[in-house]
C-alpha cells in the first residue's frame, strides 16, 4: 500500500497479538522485492484504537482467523472488511516452502491492493464500496 496507495490511501499495519519483531522471513522477502524496511516494527492494533488515535476510514483484517476475533471499537467507526489469507508465520515445512508461502501471500495481498487503489470511494455509496471491497477480498 505504501507504494501504490498514495495520495488517496495511506496504510498502517498492526495485529491483535504482535510479536516482539516482524517475522524474519517477512523482512527477507520484502527486501528481496525491493520494499523499504527501515522502521518496520510489530505493532498492536491498540495504537490505532485509542481515543487519541488518528481516525481511520477502512480496516482490513487479513489473517484467516481474524474475522472471528473481537476487534476494538475503532474511533470514527471505520468500515471493516475481511480479506482473509493464510498466516504465513504459521507455515511449516522446508525453509523454501515457508519462503514460497510468504511470497504467495504477498502476491495475493498485492492483487487486492492493486484493485483497491483503482477505487475512488468518493464516487461510491458506502454500501456499494463495502460490496466492492468484499468482492476484492474473495
């Protein structure tokens, strides 16, 4: 999203149970793909749910089981959409199998982001936007 989203979209990443640091294979793969990694850190979604947090317009949950989690009450009540993908951090198998899954998940999310940035939400009703975003997530 940092590459494709601006100026319309700005993204943040956080989780319900962040680890002390990003998964090492995540860092390896994003570097390999030419993404900026400086400043990447694991964050709790609590950073974005507090009363003093900047308002968010859209929330995307991406882990396969995240749709079933109890999410915070987000300031401003942004639209929340589930784009479930397999959690690559839970992958098992050979090192190459794990790396391949991380690349696959990257490609799946990239395709969703590419579709998202083509949308101008100001031209859609909230219901039409929600439907389109759910379609992208399928």
